[in-house]
C-alpha cells in the first residue's frame, strides 16, 4: 500500500555544482547537511525538514528543489480540468523582486491578474484560509484555556501551552525530534491544507465542479509546503487536497515563460467565495503574525469588547525568541487572564522552549514557531538575493 | 632499500601535503566565516523590507480581524456548522484538523472509513 512520496525522499537536493564550501551547513537548522568542508555535501532526509534555507543561501546555486511546474502547465492546457489556485501572503511582497521591482513591493493585484492570464479558472487566496485557521486554532486555544480554568465540558481538550501548526518544517521537526510535544501542537491544519480541503468540497460544490476534475495549485514562499501537500493523511476531501505546490520563484518563471508583462499588469481582486481576506491573514507571512492575528480574534471573542487598536506591536520584531504578556478580560469567567505568549523564528532556537514545556517550567499559554528566520517572507521558496554573493 | 626509510611518523612529502592542507583549511574557513557574516547583515535588510510590505498591506485592508471576514462567516453558516458560526464543529474537525506522528496511520484508516460511509 505504501508508495514512495515526497515525504520519504525529501524536496531538496544538492547537485554536482556543490563547491563544498560549508555555508549550507551553517544555515541548516537541523544539521541535516552531511559532508565535511572540502567534501561534496549531501542531505540526510531523516533529519532534513525541507525548509530550503540551504537552497536560498547557497552562494553557487548548487542546491535545487523538486518541481511540479510541468504538471501545472499540463493541467492549465487540459480543457477537462478546472484549475484553481491559492497564494500565500508572503508571495505578494516578494514576487515583484523577480521582475526588478524594489524589495517589499506589494504586487497582490498584479499577482492575481497574472494568474488569471495564465489560465487559472479561479484565482482564490490562501489568506481566506489563514482567517479560517484563526477561527479554528483560536477557538482551540480558548477551549484549552477553559480546560485549565476547570470549566465543565472541556476536560478532553489538549494541554497548554498550545503551539502553532502552520509551518510544515516545524511540524516535521517536532515529529522527528520531540514526539512528546505533539499533544501541545494545535490540531488545526495549515492554511494551505485547510484551503485544499475546502476547495474540493465546499468550493467544488458551489462552482458545480466534480472534485475529481479539479486541480488545486498552491503558490508558496516555501519548499516544505511541497512535502506537506504530499503527506498521505492530507486527503480529507476524498482526493489529494492540494495537488501541486509551486514556489514564488517558479511562479515568476512561469509568468516570464508566458511572455506576460508583469510590471504593467492592472491590479485585480481574488475571486469571491474563498478569496476574501483580512489584514490579520496578511501578516501570517511574517514572524509574530499568526500570534497577532490570533490575539486580535481571541481578545474580542473572550472579552466581548471591540479593540480600539488592532496592532499588538509587542509580538513584532526579528529577534529569534520573543515573549509578551497580554491581559485579556474573560467575560464568561469574570476574570482578567494575563496570557503569556512566545514567538520563535528559527527552528534552531526552539529546543530550549520545548524542553521547558516538557519539564513543566514553561509559563507560556501560546507559542508560535516558524522555521525560517523572519518568517515565511524569508522562506526557502522565495526569490534568491543574488547580490548577497 | 629499507635501510633508507626515514624513521619519523610522517615522510617529508606527507608533512608538506598535511601542512599545506591545514593552511588552506584555515584560510578558506576564515573567508567563508566572513562571507557568512556579511550575508546575514544584508539578509536582515531584505527581510525587514518584505515584513514592512506585509504590515503596510495589513493597514490598508478594510477588515483586519479574521472573525469579521464575511466569507468566513458564510462558510460556517452554509457548510461547516449549518445555520451558525461555530468553529471546531464536526465537519470542521474532519476537514480542517489533523493528527501528528504515530497517530497518522489510524487517521488514514479513519479517512478511508469515512469515504466508504460517504459512498
């Protein structure tokens, strides 16, 4: 019954162009790059978490990721298929770099227009699913807090602190190295996989499309998302929920191959139904963003009050490990709860946080972990900053 | 000929090769340590700019809280928890939640059973 999948073989390969310089070894968060300085390197797929940090930081462009670009092009040319697409928040502030635009330019509208020109039947948005993630993961957190407070009816909920579960590299790291921490992970799927499960059920039904004829494509700043969509359990719709993942770099290549004048495209909106999103979803792409989005919703739901200021700047920043305390009035319990949160960006910094939780020393309620330094904006699928070398 | 064999641990040739490799390793490591340091200094700059891009976009969005997204309210009312907005409903649990590690094989069995029920 078992067939080889990306989950077994890994996403990242080191090619013969490797100059054995050891730079990848220094950026790899798990020590999965094997080979001494001077020896051509290779990857140990047992410990590799597919994050692609080695790839975007290789001075010689010697590291590559598996590609589904040809399959996506074939699907677009197949009139019998309904091809839909989702794009992660971090893609829209990096895609422009591949077309000579300044770093950080927001090309959300041009990105939607380009995808429509490429022939995608529906151009939706991962951000919709990021909002859905907040609803599910935020509610799960509230239930775990109720359990801790001894509220009846929540006895079977998971333990605190709750860890975020959006980052597939972090998930694999936890599964590989810290199985004991898994009950602390939110059971909520990542936005990409929530989107996939919704697309082939709810959206297929509303569009009047047979889900068997639907091809679900995802544009991600991330190489680990290619692994995530291929995990054998990601078939809640009865089909593979997300068929193909392409990176920001690969989307740029497809747009260039099609001869589209990207810079001069008009701005277009995503399609309705599962394409509308909020600012809370947009900031998922930066470290601390999932935490901030969750706090905006958890605060209003628990307190029954409307926030005057939606920004929680205490959780922002670029330090690898940050913490903050947010006082939330819980209307139903009649108490003020100081919620302790922690944000980790860079898997190599998470060990101590996990060990404190396992030893019962942790004071946190909610912990966000993103593998890449800075969050998804610096993911392994993003444009490579060639001027660095 | 063995009477001419040197008694030291290394031959002269081995010593020269060894010290040459050692010197090269020190120099190359030094160069890449420096390069790595510089690369990070630049990399922070572009990470900050992409982050600023997302925070600016957030400020421009008409709605900035997930629970106020009209399509989110609609998908709960129409599909996930018919008639109400109630996250972690049974349907949401099936479609939007997952398991990890050694619980996955049982979850896959459950998915298959669910498909047979649906069929």
